[in-house]
């Protein structure tokens, strides 16, 4: 791992403190939530966070999609400070908890702080093998491009060779995403992006389509891919074909072709490389082992990135992604313990 150095990977996203609890269908109905969905909190959802803490034995987990991904990558690399994370938090106890959890995971967090809102939280509502996410972005919404212009953060951007941003960040600061994406193109660095949730393809089309030409590696799951295809009139609902078409969309950096990676739960992972669709089978897990699917997609990307920064071949990146996702769904939330035992 000698080629892996501090600050090699830089991520931007919404730092959220996950408030995770097992609830029943009635709780979802009460707050008008669906299983296996991811939405932004509206006014009607706001009382939910206190209710989870007061009545449901909720646990706090450092969350937010990109932060999850980077924590998993750091865990697998077992080195610390390989990844730097940018995001905005409030000046409160939740921010302190987030910092402590991130540092414990070996992650170099460079938060922007705002007085305008409390640190963001995400209700993670677990019903059986399903999970519903409801994020109150709060402070995360206040990230501004000024943070990228600080001298020390300019240095982090210069140092990084790999950049990873979630689609969720489209709702916060598209100019920040484009700044980093353009830097990546100019320096021929790798810029990676995640579709993250169906609502982003539906309601944030313009910023999404401004970012997409800069994307070297695009991640998503089958539902996100299908929604994207519908919204962009790709004319097919075949996920293999959608992945191929997404890889073919216009691209600024002509030095490498776009890789598209679509996960499909227990079905094979689809990967498009140089216009060819490959399938990577996923080992079947006994349902009794599945504790919580929250964070499985984030963990998949974390596993992928942990190998990519070591310049491992694509198939190794994918197989570590599958391995990491299967580790995470055996635990509650995007958590892990012990030493990673990923073996080729």
C-alpha cells in the first residue's frame, strides 16, 4: 500500500448525524414515509427526530452518504487520513459527536461551520429488512463555495487525485461540485459521482446534467438508473441498456471513457467499461444475517474506492465493494468492527 498517501481522496457531501431506530409500519404511516425510500424532511417530519430519541432507543451514527463511504474506505485501508471530507455543520454538540466519530474512523474532516442552523440529522427508520431515510439537512444546506477558497482547502484539492461527490450535494452547492469537477478535468484526476436517490434525477435535472459531463465513474442502483432513464427520455427500462447509454452521454475528459456501476441489491452488479456491459455476481446472503440495509450502497462505494486508490483493477474494486456492502448489512447502520478481512 506504499502508493497510498494522505489526502489522496477528497469527498464532498452532507454531514449528517444518523438517528437510527427500529420502528413499525404505523410509525412510517404517521409520518407519511415509505420503506426503502430516501427523502428530504418537510415540516411535518420535524417532530420525528425527538420522538425517535425519546421513545425508540435510537442510536447515533456518523452519517451522510459521502461520509459513510469515506469511513468505510478508511476502515479497509487501515491507515488513516487517506480521505478528506468537506461538508457544513452547526456549532453544536451534534457537530462534536460527528467530528469524534469521523476522527475515530481515521477520516480527516474539514467542516465549514454555520451559526444559521443546527447540524443536520437523518432519521433512519428500520422496519424488518427495509429502511426509510428522512434527512433534515439543516446546517448541511449552508455549505458555500467560500469553503473551497480557503488556502488550506485549496491545498487539499491540489493534493487529491480522486474526488467523490454524492447526488445529494446537488441540493446544496452545485457551484462547489463544478469547481472540483473542473479542477479534476484540468489535472486529469478522477471525478466520481453517485446518483444517490431517484428524486434527484426528477427534481434536480439541470444541476445533475451540468455535472454529468465531468463524471469519470458514475454509481447508482437500479431504481435510480430507471428514474434517470425516464426523466432523460432514454427510451428503455432495461437496466443494462440504461447503464450503457449513461456511459455514452457527453464527457469532457476524453482521456478516459466513463465507467458506470449499477448495483441491484442481491442481483449482479452491472459495470460498463469501454462501452461493454459486464456482470459481477453477488453472493447470496441468508436473510437471517441481514440486520439493516442502511448504508449498503455507501459501503459498496467505500470498498470500491479503497481498492481504486491503490490502483487495483476494476474487478478487484467491484469485488471489494460487494464484500463491504455485505459486511455493513450484517450490522445496524453504516457501522463495522474489527479488522477488515477482504481477500481476493
